[in-house]
């Protein structure tokens, strides 16, 4: 096992408790999965880990399962949609499927969709429950199905391990719901609590790269960031102006206020991604207006004028071809350049990740790149949230194997949470800029993480318009990119800038700034980190720097058997297990 002290700290902190209940909230790429595995393995050695249940995103199931087996010899049975059906076929209808396997991994969305599972969960018990990407189960205003399920499971095990790099959304009540899942006595008033209420409970541990850099100087490669600026083509400029000329309506009337402008910003967001995405957004807007017409009998004069202008925008978007869509031309030139050095056909271990938040853009890129790069159909794939668990797992697994033909992975932001894409890839391209600082961090963390053997190359395609209004909005996105780089180098947590701790809330703030025509300089000044660089106030309440007191000289653990090749933190980790826990 590689002796990385910071990765032992969560286990040391949790083992001080009578019941091991902890939120591991380390930043993206530091190895939360492996830290959970260390604690799980230690509990198994103590005879307290016979029955284990892991809940994760459907795209993460295969990856988490492999990490637990390859690193720690913990055999988790994957209960995806096909696996659950096999269990149901093999047991009588009155038996509990969650007792069929002692150790299993399942998607939380699979569980929440079937009320029958809830009845079985209420009658089952585990030694250890792990909830990955735990921020998805926090209560956010109303108790979601995910939150209800997590609250139920929190009482079905002595040990509860939660993992999340973005553990709260800035709201006291939301974060309190996670803490009370770990310890029902942690917070009596979820709207008003202070450090003194729970400082000694050791419920949370959180570190950033800057905190542990001295321990892993050789393991984290310093990323290279390249900004490619390009000018919009005349056809793109015409589409921008046509969009600005649309008299968007709100409640039937043309509105220059924020509400009316937010409709424009929604369409502009898709146009900043691609003309293909913008066409879909225009179609959706037209359908919405036509639906209003069916309900009320006729549209107002302002709404009719908006429809005419939207048809003009459709024509303008149709004039943007692959030949005059300059952002795509720049991407193509980049992939073919010697400087970029991508060898898709001669090196099967040199794979490319391209991010866009619009599925329509990804589909358009798939078609165009296949033609222009002469790629076979098996060489390029799309990963997005609308796919089934089986499809997502298959694509992620294929991308990490050198003997598969897959070379290019086109990702929506569903792939920005948790998935390891760094095994055979160190090049990541942002085809469009995110509207959330937290999404910047999540995206880049797919290839820039512990265990990356190459220097991560992060490339941003930054479009620039001559139109003053559009250029001002584009500049706001550039400021977000600059703030992400500042967070990476000096602060750690990008959420300290906008202080809402939620990607959707950050997108809303960005859109509002554009809708209100906020100058880019004012936007920059408005969202600055705290003077103390401690913007993570809720977590700071829970962090107890004295919770872990590691011994000065940790002995190197015995090696039970060779480990698989390094991929993530704790890269050669295989903790010695007693013979009774071995599986062939």
C-alpha cells in the first residue's frame, strides 16, 4: 500500500466513534472511494462488515464495484436493472431480495422507483451502508424520494459512510439533514446551529489539494490549461443579432424586465453551446407558445410577433454550417495539430474527453467528428444522463480498457460526477464553458486526479463576438473560468466565490447577471472569496482539526498480494485480509 497519510485519516477519525458515521467530503480527485474502502476493510477485519450495501449513481456502479474488489477484495454484487431481475427470478415472491447477497451495490434511483423495495428495505439490516455522491440525498426544501430513501437507510446500519466533494448547497437545513442522518442528535434546530453543538462528534472530514500537497507531490501532475480564443463567423454574428431582436414575451406581453430577458438567456445559453442546441431550444419555445394558443384560443399580438421573430432565428441558425461554425473549426484544427499531439489511430491508450452540457451538441459533434476525422462508429461515444444504467456502465468501462476501439468520449455533465476517466486519457476539451464554477471543478476532475500518470491538458474553446451585449455575456463566462483557476491554485473550494454551494443555483446567478445586463467587472467584484479564504462556512462548523491525531511514524502495512496497476489515490492499496474474507 502506498503510504499516503491523509487517506488513513477518515478511518482513524471514524474509529474513535462508538458507531462509525462519517461524511468524507474531500475535494474532487483525492480518492474518497479508496478512503471509504480503507474504513470498510478495517471494520471487516473487526468482524463488523459481513453485510454491506453501497448506493451510488448508476454511471458509477461498475467503477465502484471494481475499486472495492481490485483494491480491497470486497466482493460487491452489482444490482443494476438486470441484476435485480435475476434475483427476483431466483427467489420466492415473499422473500427479501436484499438478503440474497451479503454485499451489494445498487443505484439509488433504481431503489426510489419501486415502492416494493421500500418495504423490503424496512425489513433488512446491514453492517455498513455507503452512500456515494451524498449531496444528492440531502433535503432541499421538500423531502425528495432520494432523501426519504436515505433517511430510511440511515437507520438500517450501525456504520454509515457518506461521500461527496460538494457536500452542501449553502443552506443550513439541507446540510443539517445529512448530519442528522449520520447522528440524529447532531442538530436539534436545523435552522440554527453552531460549532459548539457538535464540534467533538467527528462527523465530517474535508481536505483540498492544497491541504495535502506536501504528501503527494509526486502523484499530482500540474495541469496545463490552454485557452483558445476565436472570433464568431459572420453567420454566427447574424444569429446573435437575430436572437437579440426577438421580442420575448412573459405572461403574454413583451417584457424588457428580468423575466423576459431570462427567456432570451435560456436560448442564448444553448446558442453558446451550438446552433444544433439552439435549434432545439427555439423549437421548444415555439411549442410552448402554440400550447398557449390552444388553451386560450388565440395569442396576443406580442406573442405573434415573438413567433415571427423565432422563425427568423431558425433561418439564421440554419445558415451556420460546419464550415462557418468557427468553434467547431477550431476544435477540428486542434485535434489535428501536432502541438496537441493526439494520436487517436496509432495509440490506443491516448483517448480524448470532450464536455458539453447540451446533449444536442454532443450528438451533432458525434456525427461531424466521425466524418471529418474518419472515425468508425465504435470509436466515438456519447455519455449522458438519459441513458440506462447498463449503457452508462458499458461506455465508462470500455473507455478505460486499452483493447476497446473507443477513442473519443463526448460527455454531458452527468459524467462530471465521480467517474474516473483518467486511466487512458489526459486530454479534456470544454466545447462550451459551464455556467457554474462547481461544474468546472467536476469536469476537470475526471482526468486531473490522483493516479494520473500524464500531465493533464485542459483546453477551453472561447468564442468572442463583436456584438457588445453578447460579448459582455461571454466575458462573464470567462470570469467564471478565471475564478476556477484561482480556486485550483490558491483556495481549493470554487463554491467560496458564489457561496450558494449548488451548481443549479450558480447557473441561476450567472443567468440573472446576464439578464440584468450586469457589467462583467461588477460581476467579478460581486463574487470574491472571503478574506479568510474560508467560504465553506457550514462545513467549517463541523470540521474538528483535532479529531485525528495520526501517530508520527505509521508502519508500512503488510502486503497480502500484488495490487492492480495504479489508477486512483491509494493506488497500490490492498489491505491484508484474514483468510475467511478471501474470495477466489
